[in-house]
C-alpha cells in the first residue's frame, strides 16, 4: 500500500519510466521539452476507491486549469492503490471524461490513459505493441487541449507516430524491454503482468 512516505519512490519510478521509455524510445515526441523544462506535475493519489480517486481527479483538473502553462503544462495523476485491474480502470475512464464535462472543461483539458496492464483492442495481452501505454503504476494523464493542438500542428500525421511506436516496440521486443529496467528492482520495474483485459475503445 502506497502512503505519503513512499510517494517519492512512486514519483521517482515514474520519472525513470518517462525518461527511459516515453522519451528514451521517442514514444511521444512532445514529452521531452515539457520534461526538460520541468512543467510536469506528479501527483500521487492515496485513494483506495474509485470514488476517492474521482475527488482527486476533480481537484487536479481544477488545479491544472488554474495553473500557468509555463509552469505546469500537464499532470500525471498516479494512483497505485486503486484500479489495478485494467478492465476496472478502462471502465473508470468514462467517469473521468464525465468529470471533465461537469467542470465545463471539455475542449480545455482531456484525460489520457496509462496502465501496467494496458491492452489495445484486438491485441493479445503479451503483444509488445501494448507496452507503448504500459506504465509502472495506473495513472491518468491530464492534458491541455491547447498543448495537443500545438503538437498536432508540428506532427499533423499522428497516425504515423502510432505506427512508428509499434515498429519501435517490435524491434525492441520483450527482451529489449526487460533490459531497459535491469538497473531497477523487480518491484519498481514497469513489467506487465499477464492476463490483462482488452481496451473497449
């Protein structure tokens, strides 16, 4: 169970994943500048129920909307104690979108998804393509729509990014992915478990 004393370790592991996988493998060409300029907020939720997580999500959406984009452009809301099952997490995403709408933030903020057992529709649980969205802990990525729009202007063919990511992961393979984390302990390594559920999107 994650508590306030272990929250710094959760953030450190998440940063390592961001640096080694997301940026290191260039899975998201927009991540490096935001990371280098320290404009990512890491919030570790201690919620142990979906209801408590919704309250943290509501608070973090409001905080991001009110923040200066030059100081905080995006938020990673990490929730190690709840929604460890990907099917439950996937179902929760519709509630997350409802919260965005209830706050009147549609078109302003959006929620993207990362999970240790992430699985795209029509893929096997062990398909290496799923690892593009596999993070060390369940998390909700809160994004500004303006940031997304600027990114799309620079990379209008977002489908090409998705295809490139899959090619990168297939070249890397499962063994290459494991080698990325050799310096980490098994508990910290973002290795996926088997038996993940499919994304219904």
